[in-house]
C-alpha cells in the first residue's frame, strides 16, 4: 500500500532533519545517506502524485539536497564534480569556482506557483491577514502611509495548508517566490553561516530593488533554524543573530521595499521571543471548520463515482478533527478501495479492444465509515490544546 502524501512529506522532513544533524557534527557519510533518503521520499511523492500543486516546491528541495550531497562528496574526494584528468591545481580552481557560483539561484521559483485562493479551502482569517499584509500593499502602496508588516509567521498542525497559503499569495503577485525549508537552508549554510544568510537576503533584496517586483522569501520548518536550543555551537548563534539583523533590515530600513519573509512552523512554542517579535503577523492555520470540511469533501469527491446519498455535510460531521490533507487522503483511500475490488475480482481481466473497461462501483457512506475506522486523524486533541494555549498568548492577526 502506498503512503499518503502527508506521510511521505513528513518522512522526507524527518530524513532531512537527521541529515542536518549529522552534517553539523561532521559525520558526512551519515549525512549523505539521510539526504539521499529524503530525496527518495520526495521523488516517490512526485511519482505517486504527479498533478500535485506543490510538486515544484518538492523539486526545489530535491535539488537543494542533491547540491549538498555533491558539496560533501567534493570536500572528501568522493566522486568529485571536476575533471579527473585535470591537474590538482586545476581541480582545486574548479571546485573554488563552483563554490563561488553557489548563489542560491536554484531556490527561486520565477514562475508563479499554480495555486489559487479558491483552492485553499476555509482559513479565511489567514487569507485575509496575508492579503492585507502582502497583496494590498503590492497593488496600492500609496494607501499605507505607516508602512505594512514584512514578517509573517504561519503556525498550526501539519497538513493544514500553510505552504498552500504562501503559494496562493505568491500566485496573486507579479513577483518572485523564493522557497526554502530549514533543511535546505542549513545544508547550504553550514560553514560560513552568517555570511551566507546575508547573501540570501541580499539576493532577495536585489530582485525587489532592481526589478521593482515583490519578493516572498518563504521559510518552511522555520523552528528547525530559529528555535530555542539548550546548547548551541558558535555557528548556530551567529546564524541566528545574522537572521535577526536581516529581519530588522526588512522591517525597518526596507520601508517601501516589496520584500516579505513568511515563516511556517508546526512548533511555534520552540521559537525564541526575539524571532517572534520580527514576525509582526502570527497567524494560526487551524484545522478546517465544519463548512470547510464540507467544501473539501465536495472538491475531492467531485470526480469520483459515488452514490447520490453520499452527503458532504454528513461526511464533514463524521470527520471532525481531521486536517485538510487527512480528508484528501480519506477520499483517496475510499477510491483505492473500490479499485482494489476490481483487480481482486475472480473474473478480472485486462480489457481487450472493443470491450468497455470495468469501472469502479459507486462509493457509499459505509465506505467512508470503514476508512474512518482504519485511518485516525493526524492531529491529536492534546496538540490542538497546545496550539490554542499558545495562540492566546502570542497570536497577532
């Protein structure tokens, strides 16, 4: 049985986090292994769900992990990306030139993400906050004499649509979307950390200044980079301090500069207060409401063959507490169940020319009840309480 999209994405993130840990400790062999496993999980995700709107983002992450693997291999003479017939001096110059050209260009999505507001079901507060802070100032900066927020933090349970929100915001703008997750950032930044943090922000500012277009710098899993740690090495401290300095530059000196930093996290409570202050908007991306769940079931079952008595309102009540990605996985699992019945039938055979292929039977409410017994929500009640408690103290719309 294939893994659900959210499970695969979580698996890739887990492997990437392990890779970063070993990378920072100098265990390069282990780091390469985990980077490759993260790539394998993302490639499987791309193959199983070729029409996913988030595939460009997954491809960018694969590229970033590949680049780090190459850098680690070059540093230790394993399959160096240089001409093996060249002299040692020429090989050294080639490696230095490649390192100098590592200017983060691969992180820029110059084409708009193919995600619209209509595809982000519910989350009206989050949509409104992002439109007020990014879309409106981009279209009419003259209406904001006091300026506008430049730092936004999207927090909430996994699978609720944080990446989709950022992508939909970028889609509405005529600008650039720079997508990095904490894993790719750390893999690029090990070594000359604070220098490269500055380099990334400088590149983003240059796009905003020279071309006069808005730029969104989207940092996923920002807690991995900026979260509280009991023990930090000097490089981590300098990296975090440099990030604070750059955020101050975006929020203060930038004034009319159309550059925005959006951070996303599943663990907002792990962020240090100095970083929270730089994110003027702190937006809770919650589990879908009853109305949003109805819309999600309508959207995901629209193309499925189902009994007329299958009621989205009833399904939405049944699956209270499930995230948006959970609901998609539920509908997918129900469809797969009917397809399995076709292939498992004793008289099944491949359709021959002129024969009408067998189609799945109609889905019933019982099918969804059966799936619910086997698939529990990915977010626990305890997690929701933790988000609500944190929101009471730190939310800022």
